C-alpha cells in the first residue's frame, strides 16, 4: 500500500477570493506579487503567483467584510 493519503502529501494549491470586481482584484494581486494571468472570464480571473493559484470570483451583491473592534 502506498502512502498517498498521509499528511505529508497535502499541499495548498489555490484560493478563491469573492469580490465585486474580479478583474480589478486579480490585477491588484498580479501586480503586487508578480503573478501571471491564466484566464479572464466575465465573472472570474485566475492568477498564478509563486506556489499558489488565486481565483478572483465576482459575486452578485458582494459586501466586503467589516472589521469589528474587540472590546477590552
């Protein structure tokens, strides 16, 4: 039996980022970390950056998260 399901074989490959404008977010990350554009569709853009694939995914009625202050 091979060791194909072991924890040492796990690898982080990509992340999908919800946003209001997929092209704008993908362009930002591509410029920030020197990524390479893999595809550009009306609602998603794929950017290969070192060691990971970023997918900017446009979501209808997207609302960005709001930071909450922690009470002391």
